[in-house]
């Protein structure tokens, strides 16, 4: 976490040109970004520097809003983060974003976690920082800034929730009404702590959030494919892009549908004891009756909780890389993640591994597998057979209790 004074005399940052400490002007709580605007007394220039929170912890950047000159430790930060943020600040939105406060106890020493993001998975991962703060920052009162879609995941121990009625598609915009609301909130204190909201925090136990224990013991376990309409099981990114543009992505989804049936048919021949299940988003095409279809077209607290139960009852979940794999991998016993070529750099970012299960890296590797998206169905089936057949012995082999 980082502690900031609400009204500091000096900026936290130095002028990128003169290398002298800047003069604080204001904090900007744009939505995703938590920034400081500051000026340099020497070159008389005003800069905006994003505080090291969320992805800005890894993709640090600052810029001059007038000249568009930007500095960053990472080339991707300019196109991905800086330019959209500059544009947002230049085009403030007049609409008022509704903010509701849910107070569980009086906040004296706030530690604020901002979970707003334009990508669902990013917001969810920021929320997972709660578990670390509850363990190591006990003297603080945790305050969450969250969109409504994450409310069902909030643990009981949170002191206060600032519930923001903002859609994912709006989260990159600059709403002065939201900025002034958050600034008004922090003005009640002299200092506030801001969570670094790491983009990929470790978590010990998913049930802290979903109230659903992972690896639920059931008589009939499932093998579950995580369906997603917008990222089908098809490896040519150019064709996926073109088909989306032409609004004919359903053709690739039909291919995905056939692949799921073929894979499950191969698995079913040797393993009839499992409930073969399709879960996830987008209820297109009808599966044969021996495949249980629990996909949904709309998410509510009820469907989210039910799906977490399905994941927890799964011996294995399989799906194409993406935020759709976060909650399934957190709850299921094992995961097989299919990696598209254009996502190889995002390896493992969509997988949640509960640290309570094992500290042995070999066991973690056994239960969290990856395959290239163009891997043949036959090889994927063989990989799944090996995981199903050897998971019990792997757990025994890779668990050493003596001396611990
Ligand atoms: Zn300067």
C-alpha cells in the first residue's frame, strides 16, 4: 500500500525534466486511474503522474497533458494506458455517476482499494487484494471502491463500500462527478492509505470471496468446458477478428460447439462416471442430453454463485484463456487452459491458484496445465486422461509433511 497526505505541500513526484520535487495541485480519481497532478516551479510545467496502483504499478507513466509528451518504464504503457487516459481527461463526461455508500463500521484509518476497471477480470483481481490486506494491515479499515457487478464477492470484514454505478464500457472515461465524490470522501482524513491493488495478487482461499469452498467433495464429479462466445476455440486471430467484424462469429462458435462434443465424446468413452458440463457465458446451440448445459446469457448474484458451485464440483475445467477462467480455476480441482497465439505473453494471468492447497510448485504445475490453442483434440484428450488418472498419486508424491 502507499500512504498519501490528503493535502501535501509537495508532490510525491519529481519533474521528469528538471528532476526536482513538484508542487501538488490535486489528486484525480478518474475511474481506473488514481493520479496526482503536479507542477514544476522551475520549468513551469504541469504533469500528471499515475500513482503505482493496479496495472500502473507495473506500467508506470506520467505525461504533460498540453504537449502530450509522455514518459514510462514500459513501451506498452503509452499506447495501452497513457493515450486513452489523456483522451479521457480532455473529454470530461458531464453525466453524474451515482455513488452509494454501504457502511459497516466507522472508518478511522482508511485503506482504499479501487476495483474499478474496464475489464471484468482486472476488477476481480484487484478485489482479491483484500485477502492480503486483511492479514497484514489489520489496523486499517478497508474501504472498497467497486462497481455493482463485484458486490456479491465482498467479504464481511470490509468497513465501508463506495458502490459506483458504472459500466465496464464507462470505466475509461473521466467523470468529474466521480472524481469530486472520491476527493470529498478522502478530504475527511489527513492521510489515507491506497492499496497497490496488484494486478495479480496471490490468494489463499477463494471462499473468502465467493463463500464456495473449492474442490467440493461430491459423488459425481464434473468435467466442465468454460464456454465464451467472443473468444472461441479457434487459433487464427485474424479470422476471429474478421468474423467478429463481419458479425459472423457464430460460425466459429459452431466449430467450437463441435469440438466440445468431440472432446467430451472421446473422454466419455473411457470415463463415464463424470458429469460432462458446459458452463460460462452465451447460451448458443443445443448440446446433446448427456452434456449438462449450465451456460447463461445474463449474470446475477444467483447465477454467479451457482456457477461457482459447478466449478467446485469439477474434477477439471477446460477453456480458452481469458478472465472467464479466473473463477473456474479458483474452484476446480484441476485446470487446462488453452492459449491463443496472441495471448502467449499473458501466460497464467487468468489462472487463480489457491495457496492453501499446496506450496509444492510441482503439484501446482500438475494441476494447472496449459496447451496451445491449436493442439489437436486427441492430444488434449490424452492430457486430460493423464491428469484424471494420476492426480491422486501426484498429490501424494508431492506432499512432504515430515519436518513441517
Ligand atoms: Zn521542471
